[in-house]
């Protein structure tokens, strides 16, 4: 789903499916201990959209209270970048990343990048692409737009990239894998990959294989867990082996990691549980 459409009140979509090939397994949950995998665990604020739509200041304060220091946006809830920067500063948070739709990169992209600069971001990612462009020809044309957007972002002191779901790991009509086409047709120095580990696994991809193959290109990840029968759950409640994946991702260039859950029953408790599980993750 194009996250931009969420701001226009479109609902989130959750996917269920059979266990894919290549699933990293770590038992029925994380093994907890005292060491911490990453120094700063971030949160994709899309998870907390129902709370933010009612009270931005209060929700940001609760996020900081949990222990988060960095956030990623999927819309600014009617505020300007300057206004939102003030709210973040007041809460002791930093926005290091945000999502931008394909329409933004094809529209007034410099204006969007100016807002990202004002927020203090390092990264900008496109979270999805129109279904009509999920063809060999469509993806190659889109790759040209991504390269152009990446060049402009680079000039603005930002990194640009793409965030995956599960459909990118399906085969196209010519037998190629969509994610592979996007990676091969975009320039490595201009287009990063924000690997959503849940969706990568759910689509049949192996995060470890892709991390090794695309070393230096996966500059951020989304963290949500998956049960053996395909349900999306909080980190620590599923079988994805984050204790193996995250240290290697850091070694290969990961800069930021964001907790996310697309459809949590209790958003605040979801991000709290995942934060605590990751903070105590035993390597």
C-alpha cells in the first residue's frame, strides 16, 4: 500500500499465508538476555497512527517514555515539517526517516526533500508502487524514476531507497523476481533498500541471503515478527531469528532499524513489547 494514501484515511492491509521457503527459525520466540543488538531502536509511527491522529504530542511523549529515540514517519498528520520538528524536539525524539509515495518523487520532489531536511532526516523511502507498474517494463521505467530521485536526494544530503512488501518476491511474466529487477535496474549508489524482514520472509525470500548479496545497500530494516503459520506479531512472539539477522545486517551497512506492526490490536503495547524484546536480545 502507498503510505501516502493512508493519510487520506485508507485502511491498513494485513496478509496471511503459508510458511514460505527460507524462513529463519529461532524457536517460538527470542532468547532474551542482557546484551542489546542496536544502540537506538526506532519505530515506524504508522504503527501508532490511530493514536497520533488524536494526540500527536501525547503519543510522541509515550514513545519516548518507552525508550525510543528515533522515529520514521508515514505522513505528518496535518502539520508542517517545521511544526513537527518542534514536537519531536519537545519529546526528545529525532525523525531519521520517512516514507514518500511514487507521486511525490514524480511531483515536487525538491519540496518534499526540503521538508525531510527540516525534520533532520537521513533517509527517505518509497513504501510501495502501483500495481499497474508491477511488470518487467513498468519496473524498469520506475527504476529510472528511482535513480533520478536518488540523485536529487543525494544532492540534498539524504539517502533514498525502496521499502518492500511480499509481492516483490513473486515471479514476473518473464520469470524474473520483481525485487531482483528493482535492485538490478537501479544504481547501487543512489537507491538503497529498506528491508521489511517480515514481508521478505512472508514473500519467500531469505533475509540473510539478500543481506549478503546486497551488502551496503540495506541501510534500514523494519522489524515485526512472524509465526510459523504466517501471522504478523510483535517482535519476540514469532519465529524469525532476529538474533542472527540484526548483527549481520549492522556489519553489512544497516544504519537504522524500525519496529513496526501493520495492524496491532493495542498499538502502544505492541511497540513497547517489541522494544523490550529487542533491547534484551541475546546475541
